[in-house]
C-alpha cells in the first residue's frame, strides 16, 4: 500500500462473468474513490472514464477479452470531486486451459504530472519554433557532425533557397558562400569549434538569382545541461545596405585621410582637458597632419595623445587662451600669429567641431607677410614718387559704362596746379570737378583710352571753367586694373611766353619789312634765312626763291670778282 501511494499506482481486476471490477486501495486513491469502495459495476467503471476517451477504453477492454492479449492505454478520468486526471491502464488477461479469458487484471497509474509536463514542453517547443521560423534573420543549427538540424524559413528571403533545399544538399551552405570569402569563413568555424571568443563575421553570399549580398554571421557552440556538445547554433543577417554604406564610408574616409595627410595647410585636432572648476586647462593632441609637423618642427608619433603643454612646451599662453575661448563659447576665431619657430607666421582658424573638442587649421603666411611688407614699402616709395612728381597725375575709374570718370587719386602737383585738395575731389566725377574737360576734348580721350587700352597724347589745349583757366598737355593710358591715368603739365606760362615771343617777332618783322633799305639775315656760311621786301625787289625774285640760297649766288659776276 505504501509503495502504491508513493508510485501513485494501484491494481485492479475484472470478472467478465459477474461484470464487476475490484480496486486496490492504491487504485481507489488514483480514481478518487473511498478506500473501502472495493467492488464496482461495469457502468460505474464507464462513468469514471472521460466521455471523450470512453469508447476507446471500452474497445480496448473488449479486444483484450476477445483475443486474450495484453494491452496498455492512456485515458482521462473524471473523479467524483470533478478533477480530471490522466491514468495509464495496463491490462493482462488470465486464460483458462481452453484459451478463453477467465478474468482481466492489471494496474493503473496516475501520469497527470508527466502528461502536463510533456504538454508544456510541446507548447514551449511550438512557441520557440514559431519564433525561430518567423525571425527576420536566417537561423540555423548544425549537429556535431556538421549536419543541418534546423534552418529557418528566412533563408529563402536572404539566399533564394528554401529550407528543404538546404536539408537536401549538405554542400549548399558552402556553395552560396562567395569563393573569395570561403577561407575566412572556414577559419571562423574552426575558431568556433575550439571555443575561442568570436566576433561577428561579415562575408558575401551569392543568391540563387546571382545577386551578391553581404551577411553578418554570428555563431557559438551549444551544450546541454550535462555538458554534451550539441553542435553550432548560428544566425545570418542580410546587412548589404549597411555594408555597402560602410565600404563607401571607408572609401570616403580613406580619401579624406589622404587629403588630410597631403593638404598644404596644417591641421590639429584636440580634446579639451577641464579643471576641477570646469574650465579648460589643457588640450590632448588627438591628431595632426604632416603639414603642421613641418611648419613647427613636430614629430607626429611623438605628440599624439600628449597634452599640448607637453607636446609644444614653448607655446605662448595666447594659444591656449584662444583655444579655451573657442571651447567654452563655440565661436570660431581667425587670426595671424608668429609660431613657436621664430620668423614663421601662421594664419590660424580655430573652431569647435564637437563639444569637448577643438580643431585648428594653420597656413604658412610667412612669404605673404614678407610680400605685404615689401608691397607696403614699395607703396610708400611710389606714393612719395607720385606725390613729388613735377607734373600733375590723376587716376580715374570709369563709371556709367565709360561715359564719365571718378577720381581715385590725385597727386600734390595736380592739387597745386588746380588749386584743390585731394580730399575734395576723390570719389567725385571729373565732369563735376572740372566741367571744362568736355569742351577741351580731354573727356573723349579718356573714353577712347578706357575702351581701347591704347595710350594717347592730348596736345596742349586750353582748359576753362568758372574757376580755372589754363593750358594743359595730357598723356593718357590705361592701367591693368582698368583705371585710367592722365599725366599732365601746366603749359600756361609756356603758352604765355610763346604768345609774347610771337607778338614780339611779329612786331619786329613788321618793322624790318617796312624798311626801304635792303635787309637780309644770313648764316655764317652766307645762307640767307630772311629777306625783306626791298631786298626781294632788288633782285626781282620772290622771297621763297631767295631764302635758303647763298648770298653770293645772287650777285652779278663783276660784283663777285670785286
């Protein structure tokens, strides 16, 4: 009885003649009957069996009675307390000497716990299979002999092949792998079998349609609770888009790295080091290119990872203070500063690419500064020359498509001649300051030179307006910048002297012409350069025939002899 209780087991017997069944105490316990129940009719036995299992139960007992062969079955019972239990019934016929069944006997066992555990396991297996079969990734399981145990339906989406095709062809897993990636995959599998830590592996596969796709593969060896090796569990995910983006990014990064290393400007990238009060105190050198190394004499490997104060110990506080300003405010700054190498000048742009980071671009402007200094010195020299030229110089810029010209510069001589200050004319139109240039004809010359680029000489001409009257001679040319320059001289005094001389000559010529005496002027060799009317009448020749001849050629022979 104790053994029956522990095993949830009981015995029974059935008399086919009396159609009654007897139960042991253990059997009554399994069936939920009182211990003294003892004997039961066939109808009572049938009522205990679950209605869905009753026909199967009766058929099994009938067959045992008719054929005299042992049987075993599992059925449900409904106990008097309405509890449903699963029992395993073993039936053993006892035969008479003629082979007929005298009675049936056997055992019943409560297997409810085992059945429920099995059902739970089956339900769990179903759930996991549903999850595995519907996962987006291609899941698989290889047994210790590398035979495929499980292959999820996602393999069709990724490879174009069905799970059945993988089960039916053990070489298909290798054949879909790109030939150039097979050796790497084999090494990965070998590492997995030896238990080495594994990283995800990216490799290519060739789909049924010939398309090449990238998959990310992860796998690990699996063991049961007893430590028995069960094979390899793996997962493949289609990462083609991501991988192509990574490869494109790697190409761009390589291009940018090449540009970074070969760019003419220096570049430095730093991480900000903050003090206890949260203010920047130093800057770790994260990266620098070759150009900055050459500019200030650094070795890249020697300074990477070091604070700036250690990497460039001679740097002025100005540099770190500027970096601090950029790091705190995020405002980019640009400036020119002499480097730690004396005589080397740098144009620097400092900006904050990300919080906690500072970057600087350096350009060597030493030659430019020297050129600027030389240009400044040259400009000073030419300004002095410009302002001390004896003649006037005006520089114009064309406006209104060359219809008029604006003063851009005016030297001191020009200011003195015209009686104006440079500041009074700069930016103003020439036709506004000197309206007489139109009548004088100089404006047309300015227009032609600006349009053609060919220099012109404007001969002495009178300039006149309400303020100034004078004679000017202009030489006009165009600069490469497009500006037009007029270099001119004040010819007013020369013109006055020429007029006075002309008037004097005309006066003297009239006096000589009016003389009745013969008057001529000769060179030392006797060549006549002038003859008055009386002299011309003497020889009966026009003045044009006399001037230029030797005086002796006009004399009679006897006079020549004398």
